[in-house]
C-alpha cells in the first residue's frame, strides 16, 4: 500500500508536468482548444475510474440538491475557472500561472469569512498574508515571463495575470460549493465520495465549456490539435497526468491520509516544483524575487489548506 503522503507529493508532481504540457500546447494552438480537448478526453477516463473504484458509471444515491450544488461547482470551477487558468498558461506560462493559482485557498477563506462569517483565526490570517505577499512579489517581477513568450506585450501579460486570478477564484468557489454538496447528512451518513463528486463536477464543467464554446462559435476548436503533432502529444500527456492520474492520486491521498490537511499541503507544492522544471524546459528567468515570492505563496497555501 502506497503511503498517502507519497501519493500527495506524486499528485503535485503530476500537476507540475500537466501544467507544463498544457501550457506548451496552449501556447501553440490556444487555450480554448486545449481546454476542450483535455475535458473531452478526461471524462470517459474518470467515468471508468469511478466504475472501478466506487462502482457504477454514475454516482448513486445523490439527492437532488447535492447534484445541483456539484453541477454549479463544476461550472464555476471548471468551465469558468479552468478557462481563465488555461488562458493564463498560454500567455504567461505555467510557472507564474501556478503561483497565482496558489492564491485560491486565500480566496476560499475570504469567501467563507464574508458569506458564512467563518472566523479565519490566526492561522487563516497568517496564510492570507503569506499568500498575498508571495503573489505580489511574483507579479512585481512578471516581466520574467518574457522567457515563455518573448513577443508578449504588457497588456497581454496583465490579461494573463487576470486570467490566472479568475482561475483561482473559480477554484475557490468550486471547492466551497463542492464542500457543501459532499458533507455528511441523513441521506448520506458518509457524505459524497470525492471521486463521485469529481465525476459530476467534471461532466458539468465539460458541458459548461461546450456551451461557452458554442456562444463563441468555437465548438470544435479542439480539432486543431489533430493537425499538429507536438501540441497533440502535449495535450495527451497533460490529460493523462492531470485530470486522470493526478486526480486519482489526490483522491487516494485525501481518503487515506491520517491528517487530510497534511495531504492537502503536500499537494500545494506544484509552484515550487515548477521552478526547476520551468528553467529546464524553457529557460525561465528565475530571479531571487521570483523564488522568494513562490516560497511565500506556497507557504501561505500550505498554511491555509493544512489546517484540517
């Protein structure tokens, strides 16, 4: 039996490589095409994984309100949030995007504080401060993203930053809503299994992306990947390591870890892993401020998600 902590680190590594490969593909053919492709490819994998691990192609016993919350969670977190994140990947690259994405626990805490009046406590305030300082430090050096796209303009750079923040906001909102839907109750004493919730969210997010693409008249953008070998390979590798293996490892770690907060903290290490990977893959300019900012943002995320 694999140690859950090791599975959590492996999940973070999977998301490191999926961010890089998705970023490379998005830079070549666009964020919309890659996001469509990876969702359409991931859905059947996740349904089969659910059938093997939980039983049944579709989660059973979900009350209507739970399904509704999970659907809304998928639309916010995947259809909207991931679209913003992939847009950021195509413009500012995986390293900077991942640091900005790491602000989602802070956003989730602020949502809980403002909407549900949950007291963040000292831990929450420390995590928020660390994350904010880290993100500000990294964004202040956003020009080092020129190693990802030398032709990027200041306007596009800041649009990429905005896209990553939209991604973080979607992740935070999606996680908050899924937490409500997954809670224990009289109808489900053990709550909703994480993998079951993932299947519902992923399918809802996929349908949301299709709907957005139809409105943009880009319903078949994913087909462009079939014309280019390198972007297609990168998208396939990203799908395998991200929505499939990465999610499976994260579910395993969450389910079997003695302390769920420790597993969640270890799964927040992706921005740190991307520092050497980005330098090796596309010679990203890793400044001392970038390292300090990444360390602060990652530490803040670990403090926030590691409290459970």
